[in-house]
């Protein structure tokens, strides 16, 4: 199953309308709308996107995070926190 542009537009309209804190989508929907989902995170900084991989029993969590980097150590520290 793939997501059509009509479905992506519908999703974007519903998010604009309801302004949820979290949306949950099937991982098959991400492949054709990845740019739209990135845009969601930019436009709705409090939004968390949970992508569920049913076959793998995996949930990927995407959210916007901003940090202030004043030197290379700040960046290195943030990279280490992520990994």
C-alpha cells in the first residue's frame, strides 16, 4: 500500500484542523510522503510522528528538537546523546 498525494493532502488538512500532539502512521505511508512529514515537523514543532512497522514490531518516533550550539563540544555532546 502506498500513500497518494490526495491522502497526504488530506492528512495535512486534518493536522491543520485538529492540531494533534501525536500522529500514528503505518510505515508504508512514509515512503511517498517523507518530505511532507518533514515539513510537518517544521510547521508543528510540538507534533510527534510515530511510524509503526507492523511486520518488524518497530515504532520510529520523529519529533523536532532544537539545541543551541555555541561550540563544537555542544554538537559532539548532542550527537553522543542521540547515539
